[in-house]
């Protein structure tokens, strides 16, 4: 009788520390981005064609995430109510973004929005960084204080 290969289960503690850290950072950033979305103001049209501002309606920000030894999937809802799915490959660093629409049969569907290889992005020390200190400034301070070894 042929032996069937058992699936390999990778536990979080057996993943390289850098990969676990990347997964935590990516998930946190995507969740924070979803919570930072501002609700869109809703306006009504008056009988004379003008607009009447009405109260801002907050849309619930729903999201979920999961991962295995290689992929991270994060879902969310944008301010228009459209479902968004981010898929991140942590082994061969890529991100793909999808948008799903519900509603009437004619408007239902999934749309591939964007994809990018992010390996070089993750090597940057900063881009559009408005922080008080640059990475290199902080690194120098840490080296001067003996908190990390000098290069």
C-alpha cells in the first residue's frame, strides 16, 4: 500500500524571526490603514438642484486576516463599502490587491486591482518618511550609545 505524504505544518515558532516580524508588521499596517479611513460625507439634492449636506455616516470597518507559512491574507471594507483583499507572499515578497462587489447579479464580481513585487521596498530605510529622525540618524545614535554594534 502506498504511503500518503502528510501535509507539513509550519508552526509560528519555527519560522525565521524576520519573517514573523514582517508578517506582524504587514498585518498591523494593513489593519491600521483600514481603521484610518475617514467616512465620506453624504449629501442630498434639493428641489432647486443644490446640495444639502447631511450628517456624516460612518461605515463599519470590517476586516480579518490569516496566514500560513508563506501567505498572509487581509480583508477589509473601504469607505464605499467595497470588500478589499490583500494577499502577501512572505517567501517571494509580493502583494496582490483584489476588490469584490456584491449586490445585484449584474454588479457582482471580483476585480484584480494591483500587484507588486515588494522585495526592494522592504530594503528601503525610508520613503516619504516624515519622522523626526531618519533611520540612519537613529542607527548612529544607537551605535554611539553602544546599543547595537558599530558597522
